[in-house]
C-alpha cells in the first residue's frame, strides 16, 4: 500500500480539484435554484423583481 501511495501521491491534487469543483458547482446550482424560487414568489405576488435578481440569473 505504501508503494502505491509513493507512486501516485500526485493524484491527490487532481482528485481534490474534482471534489472542490463538484462542490462549487453544487453551490452554484443551489444559489440559482434559490434565485428562481425567489423569482417565482415575485411572480405569484404580481410584483416586479429587482434588476439585480434578473442580472444574477442572466450572468450564468
């Protein structure tokens, strides 16, 4: 097992990149879903959503 780690120690870096990228994408998706839910509440109440909210959805 130690030989395997010594041969492939550098794999820790790409694997951690995949984990962090997946986490970042999950957070971005969660933020986008929250913005869409907020937009739905504005639509139900008949109010105009703020320009910042619409810009946030268009930016991605």
